[in-house]
């Protein structure tokens, strides 16, 4: 049966654009401008969902964004606000939370559920016995159906934006519009944010005079320069420094956009939210708020029922009566709360049948309208530090302006009552004052008039069986029971019963809940206090918070080659590197036998220039740097001032006052900040200029006995002969036709090797040329895994792998490097004390006696217990381990306690499976070529 | 989110900065004993009130700056002494 009315003066429908969508598979007609709920109501639908716990049928309550009864699934999107989301042609809308079905009479289930789901059931029921939990879980899951996201659902695009208005006005009703206009007139830039699809607030569903006022305000806002309007957008929260989160839903092609706003002044013009009345049967479909029927009739031309009873305590209830009569609804009875009238309970199952009056009479009806008071949605104000004050005469809370910070103001209905003219005058002054505070312009504070406060009957009835929280299905009985169980604080009642914790977040139910707790504890509402409003003001999607994905990934210029040649990628911090090209052991053998090439672009590179670079190097490295001739390279280790190893790398002296420092790949950013920190804060007088060149160079290491032969074919201007360019030297020259390449002769792998730093744009060219020219020499690429094997054979430590956040210099086997006779260097006192104390763990080479066993990295080294009932004492750990292809046995580095560090000591390694295996401390950290002959050829 | 007054870039969101913390002078490594040195490493006054702090403007000018912050109210003001914003 169609409930659609003829055209209404304020309707938001475009009747020239009809279409259909489906509701649980059934076609429903709609006009452009209809919400899902308004179109369904026009089509005669009364039941939209079932309640969370008791699965009672639910219809429209507020017919607004906050309506708890019509949350629906739209295509693959769950939890859509049906009374807010606009209907679109062809959308598939389904009800949620409808087990066993939307229309099935579930009285039996209600009674069953009622026994188990009373106050605090989260803490009492389904807990014991524990082994039954899987069964409970299956049952509960059916009860708590929150819609579904199909696994194949396409990810929508979410956006982010920053805004810096001088004034942000939250709420686009008449007061918000007036405040925005006044602020703009005073020269401020204004962002006006409105939750609904259009500006105007309650004027939209008002009478002719209201609509005329709305037209005037709308025209002025549209014409005003400096006002940006965001409709269908919500202010989620206000944080320190007026940092404000707004979710905007109107950007074409974007699901939602999170606007991060830094506002000069925040004006909260949120208006008032109508409060439901608590009585038995108040959730039966057909029981609505006065604003709901006024919205349905005036905005959407929907007749909300045929025969109505109205409980009114204010002028808006009276206006609803007039609207109902105009829409052709029979008003069977009016109970005027101002005259002491009341209603007792609503009857009906699935839909309203009658209303019982205090004298016992029953009035048949299919619509019950209540207008019993207002709630001030003070969330943004309390986030700014306000504590709203309860006024019993007006039966609502008001903000306490004295507690608001300078940069937050309240305007309009949230601050008081009055005629439209009075509210507009108040908002006008607030807007001008907000602009003054943000811009500093004007001649002193703008006086803000005080709004009158109207008396309103206090319509709270605690001892009923009415629903208080329509989202969480918490009744007044539940709250009274919680108080009887000893929860007197409203904050504790909230946590115990989950009242105000659903999607409406207290906007509809908070004051009713406080009133019931007050009544049950024998206190006044003011004495009882309120629950705390916290962000977000309305529920927010994870998509909006996550926003666009900004996760930068770094590739070297040689990445296309690696991909084309089957490299298995390794994620190393932000970098993607080749782990191996199929067989890391073969790659390692190629380096030992012929020549290999590895991409080491992620190695950190800092260009250091200036006369004081040697001072800097002497300060930051534990070893000595004063006498490093041009053309020489030195390995250095950095410790922090607590003596813990921070980073290592080589630094070369390229020319007069010019050095190139390399860092570990993972330490590149840290070391740069570290260098800047010491230069900027401790030695600002030193003349050193630091330029990070990590990605300006493509870096590759050509390693193996035939590396020199290969490089001689492609290098110009550098004599590569052993005596002309010895180990630990640096040269610059032309490689593969590319000028300004830096060549270090160093050897992390333990082989004759050259690390090339090539201007990044030529990296791929040089790599490909080397592969081509080295073909007859047996060249092959090697990845990070082969490099890790090779360096472990050579006993070269990796900072962060063989050291950790407690490993001080002497524990890392760096005795030879640490020069305590230097005047100062970072970490010196701690290292001196470490050496003095002596009893520190040491890094050692370790080989299991059974060379076929590779203990996992981080295996414990233990003192085996003498008695079986004792636990072994941990005396060290394996820090690195691999099978060595060249030695044909397992090799390790380990940190062990001092008494176990002598070469030849036998220790016990505990494997993850609990077995204990013997291993021997080796003579050197290096398992292979300990004398370094291969490096120096 | 609080704003920090960067002397080079102006007021910027705190998310652009790395927190360094209470700034204290480094003792003379030649004479400092363990107690003094570890006080420099780990000891922080952490008062309820104004505290001088260093921040690193990582996503801006990459300068280490010093400001005073009130640890109760999160009010921030430029460090009054010479050398601020170095």
C-alpha cells in the first residue's frame, strides 16, 4: 500500500526522476532525493530490522541519520544508515540482524533470550563451562549479525584532505548558517559542515515562514565569499589546538574523504536531538518521535500512518499534530504532557495496534508520536573540556561557557531556546566573535546575547519495561537491575549494560539512562552526572580512517633486471631487494670461484664536506680517523653514548675536505639524523656539510677472484693493479663509459671485490654491461642470502643481527677498533667502564661438532643442568648460522658469556626441538680465510 | 594535535617531528663518573610544568629545535634562551 503523499512545499524529492531499487529482493519505487527508509516507508514497509539482543522487530524512530532501527546492508556494504543514505537506481538493499527472518514471530525466542541476555550478560552468561564456548559462539554469532562484507568485495577509494579555515561551524541549521555568514562578513574563511544532505536543519521540515527563512539564509550562504559548505559530512572529533576530523561523503568517485582540519575557532551549532520516551512497548514499529513524522511528511511526502495518538510536551509536538492532520492522518487522541496527560504502554506485536492511557482506556492506532524533550549533543564541546550542566526546569543539559577554551563557542539551540529571530541573533554574534578570535581583527569582543530557556516537563519514567538504548537493546529494567546489583555510578552502569555504547553513542538515550539511574539510586539527574562523550561523534568506517594507502616502497635502478631474471624478492625495511636468483649456494660458490655481482643500492651513503670532517669522524666512530690519506678507505664502528653498537660501515677520503661515508642499509636514515644531531646540537661551529646520496648512487659489489679482470675491461682512468689500487682504497673514474663513479676496494664477502657507486640513472646500464662483459668469466648475480653466507664464512658481523640493543662495543668483538686513548668519542666512558669490568658477553665464531646440523638463529647456548629436574642456565645465543657451501659444514656466530669465549671451548646449543648439541668456539670470527689473503691479492 | 613553533618553518603539526626529549648538556667524558654519565643518558626530571625539549623536524627543515612545553596543558612556546632553533 503506497503511503506517498502529494507534493509538499518543502519536499526534497525530484518527482521527474523516478526509479526502483530492491528491498530483500522486492522492487521498490523511489524518487531522486528519497532515502532508503523514506522510499520503503512510502511503499508501506514498517519493519526494517530486528533488535540486537531480543530480536524484536524495529521500525523508524527518528527517520534521520541517527535512526537505530533501519541500519541495512546495501550491496556489499554493511551497516548503512537507511534513513540517511539516498536511494539509488538498482541498489540491492537487505535487512540485517534478521535471524530467523524479518517477519517471523519470535516471541518464544524473545522469552528465551530475555533470560540469558539481561543486564551484564556479557560478564555472566556463556562464560562457563569454558569447553562449551565454541557452541555458544555459533549461537551468539547468529544473534549478533552485523551485516557482511563479502570476501570478493571491491575496495572503494578513500581520500584525505587538509583544511585550514579560520572558523569551522559544526552544524548547518539556521544558527550554523547565521554564524557562518557573520564570520564570513567579518572577513574569516569558514568551513560549514552539515550532517544532512542539505543545509537548514529544522527549517527544512517547518512551515511556510520557516521555508522562507531557509531560502533567505541559503541564498546568502551561497553568495557569501569565503564559506565552503560540506553537506553529508560529519565532524568526528575535536582535539588539541582545534585539530578537527571531518568525514565528507560527497566527493564524486570517492567513498569517503577524511578532512583533517586545523581551525582557528570552532563554533558548535549542533542544535538539539529529540529524546525518545521510555515506556512499555516504545520500540514497537509505529512508535515515532515528532521529528520523525515531520521529516517523513514534509521532506519525503510520506504519510507515516493512518490513525495516530500523539503525546506532546512542547510546541514541536503540536506542530507534528498539525502536520499529521494536513497529511490526512486521523489524530485519535492527543495527550498533552504540559497538562499532566500521559500514556502507559503501547500494544501490538510486530506493529502498533493500540495505546493504553493512564485511565485504562485503549485507543486503537497504528502510529504513536512522542514529543517529550530534547538532548543537547554536546560531544564536541565536552571534547574541548566542557562539562554540561543539567537544568531541571528545562529538563535538559546546557553547555557551561565558562569551561570552554577561547577557541570553541556554542551557537543556537544547544545554548538555549527562543524564537528563530533570537536564535539567529545569538548565532550572528557568536559567528562575529569567532571570526574576531581567529583573525584578531575588529574592535574588541562582540557581546553575545543570552538566549532564554523555556520550561519543559521532565518526562522520565524509570520503572517501566521500555527500551532505553535502541541500538544495544538495553531496557529500563536492565538499568534498574544493574543499580540493584550495586552499580551506582552511571559510568559503571554504562560499562555493565553497554547502554549508550551502540551506534547512536548516547545521542538518543544518554539522558534517559541517567534519569533512570538517578531514579533507581534516589538521586537527582544533576547529582548522578553524565557519561563522557568521546570521539568519534558518529561511527566512522575503517576505510575513512585508513584513507589512501601511502606506503612508499624503494627499488634500485636495477630492479627491472632482477625481475626479468627471476629474483626472489626480500622486503628489507622500505626496500625490495633480490634475496636470491634460485640457488644461493651456487651464487656463493660463483663468488668464491669466479666473479659475482650484487645490488647493494640500499647501503646508506652520506657525502661529507668541509675542513672539520675528520673531527666529526673521530667523534662518531670508535676508531681513529685523523690520518686517513686521500684515496684511502677505513672501516668504522659507531656506538651511542651508552656504548651500544649503533652502526658500522666504511668511509673513504675522496679528495681535499671531501669524504663519502657508508652506513648499513637499515641504518641509513638513523645515521643521517645522528650525524646531524651531533653537528647541530653539540658542534654547530664545525664546518661540515652533510648530503645524503643513498639513492643518488646505484651501488653494486663486484666480488670474486676474477673481479679485477672484469673491471679492467670497463674502467677508464683508474689503475686497478694490486699495488696501484690496494685493499681499503677508493678511486673515482669512468666505468662502462659513465663518469664520476666511485670505486671502493673493500671486501664484505672476503673476496677481492670492488664496490661501485654509479650515478643512479646509469645503474642499469652499468649492471647490464658488466653482466655482458663478464659472461666469459662466469659472472652471475648473487642476492642477499648468498652475501649473508659469504660474510658469515668471513666472520663479518651485521649490526642488529649479531648485536642487539644491549650489545656494547667490546661484546661485538671490536676490541681492535675501539681506541680508548682518543680524547673523546661517542660512547667512550661506557666502553672504558665495560672494558674495566671485563665480565661481558663476547661475540665468537662457533661450529657444531656435527657439521650437518644448522642451529636456528637465536638458539640458546646453555649450561646443561647437573640434575634432571633443574632448568638449564642460558649462557649465550647463536646470532647467525648458515650451512657453508665452501666448507661443507654449518657455521655460526654467537654471543657467549666471558668464561666460554676462549677458542676451543665446548659449549652446548639447545635446539628448538629441545635437543642439546655440542659446539666448539673457533679460533677466529672468520671460518674461512682468517688471514685475509684472498682480500689482498 | 599540537603545533610546534619551528623557527625555520613556522607552526607545524607535531606529527612532522621526531621527539628527542629533555635537552641536557653532555658531561665531560674525561671526568664524568658513572652516576653523572647515566644521569645524562637516562635521567629525566619529567616535571609537571614547563620543560625544555628538543625535537627533530624530520619532515620539514631537518633541524633540531628546542621549545618549552607544559606537560600538563601541552601549551608550547619558543625557548626563551639564546640558541633556540639551532
